[in-house]
C-alpha cells in the first residue's frame, strides 16, 4: 500500500509539473469588462496585433529548410499571417486581437485588393506557440503554396492571401505518451471552445467576404483539423441547421468549410444529414456547405478515437448496434455517411486511362456532375513544368462518387 501511495504521488507530481501553459502566446489576457468601461478605454495591449508577412519580426520561422517542406516552387511571399486565441471556455483572450485583425484585413483590401482568406483551427496536441508544428506548417508551407497557385492562375491579378490561425489549448500535458490521457479532457474543451466566441470571428469574416463593395472577389475558406474539426463544427452546427431548415436559397458561411480528419462522433452530424436528406431537391447552383475529408490511414480518428469514445460511453444505453456505432465512431470513418472516395493513381496510371472518368474544368460555373468519376491532374502538370524531382511531383487524383455499393470498393 505504501508503494501505491508513493507511485500515486509521483504520478500526480509529474502531471502537475508537466501542465502545458494556459496563457495566450500572441497577446495578453484582458478582462473584457475593461473594454466596455464607461470611459470606453480599450483593453490594454502590450503587443501589436499586426498581420505578419514572411521576413517580418515575429513571423514564425520554419525549423526545416523550405526545400524539404514544399512541393510547389516558392512564391513571391504575397501572403500574411494573423492569429486569434481563445481560452478553454471559448472566450477571446483579448478582444483587441480580433478587432485589430479585422482592421488589418480592411487595410490590405484597400492597399492590395480583396484577399483570399484561409482560416485554420488546429487540433489535439497543438497550440498557438510560435514553434508549434501546425503553426509553422500553416505559416511557411500551406499559405506559401496557396499564394503560389494564386499567382500561377491569376498572374498580376492574384489576390493577397491572408491566413488566420485559430489558437486554443489543444495540449494540456507536455509529456509524450502521458499526454494521450488528455483525450477526454481536450475533446470536451474543443466543443466548449466551439460553443464560445469563435462564431463571432467566423461571422465577421463572412460579412467581410460578402460585402458588396468587394464585388465577389474575396474568398473565405474555413478549415479545422482533428479536435480543431470538432471546434469548427461545434461553432457552425447551429448555422448549418438554420440554413438547411429555411426555405430560402442556401448560403454557406464563407465559400467552403473543410474538416480534415475531424475528431468528433458521427452522431453529431446525423441531425444535419437528416435535414439535408429530407429536402426533395436543391437548386443546381447550390454550393456545398461542408466537406469532411478523412484519411483511411489516420490512426487517431480510426482507432484511438473509437477506443476513447467506447470507454467514456461504456455504460450508456443504446437502442441498436447502429446507434452505438454512430456514437463511438469518428464521423469520417462511419461508412454509411461516406459519399465520395478520393485516391491517388499508381505510378504509370493516367487520368485518360480511368474508365468513365471526366476531366474537371475549373473555369466552368455551376456544372452538373452526371458521371461519378472525375480525375484531377493540374497540379502534377504544373509541377512537372517547374522541374520538380519525380519524388515530389503530385500524383493524379481520382474522385469517385459512391452512388452504388460497388463504386467505392476500397472503403
């Protein structure tokens, strides 16, 4: 018994001393009451919330050489990074951070034209620290590639790219392996953050994007990864339900919401799908509101998530095996909800060799998709012209719509 007590105290001490910081990384915590004081004095800030460009002081620097990260030749760095941080209850750490971001967006719009805005909410084991792997990759790889493609497609008319990194405390224990026990804690926090003030950011960005004075030239893409997908979905779930329930034409928030390997159960998506499937038809011009993309090889959502949910709902009462599966399976791995399969072609395979596959015309507008297979090869051709090594050149991608059970046999 004495040894058990000792082990318990040692484990408790390790856990307490290994706690990840709960403070913001890019601003200072500020009591919001101060912002709305009678004298209208804004929250004091010891830092400047500016959009940063590569090379600016404070811009996150990559820990590996760009040539090891990028699969597309470097752009002219016509992109910017902004950060907005939330505490564990979904409150802004400092309202000035959000206000300054919107002011900077308006300034870039006036100076360089309507921007292409990409929002990214990180997931489990990550935060807004300047050496966080997600932040470094987003700032130095993702945004650079988007700016490069924008330049290739639009040339001198390319829009400035603005990346917005949404930070929250995705890691609560800094000890490897031991931090895996934070699954339940961080999942709950992810949904709490989504139920908090993040919607204000999304709404403000949506209003900015659709402001008539920008003549439809701006774009807004919202991305969430892992538990960041849970954050994003919790934030926008009620918006989706409201829009789908209305008889008015669908208006997605921004241009697209993409959840990559999202870590939340399929049960949370079911009410939304029930409404979507109940509609008899949609206008041909209706754009997708939400895209969920999950890799079959993503172990955390395929296995760890299921184990964690099964354990945490062990004593729940279910009416059927289907109900249990809905509540314990990550949404992207729940087969009845899968609508498409996306695979890379093997070496030597070409788009033209795919039976019933149609090429995609990216310049076409509101084109119906009668076939159920489409092949994408533009990036590979672009990279080959750039002279990239064969091992870095992207492979053609085959998209299959799973209309029938045999259409997506790899699932």
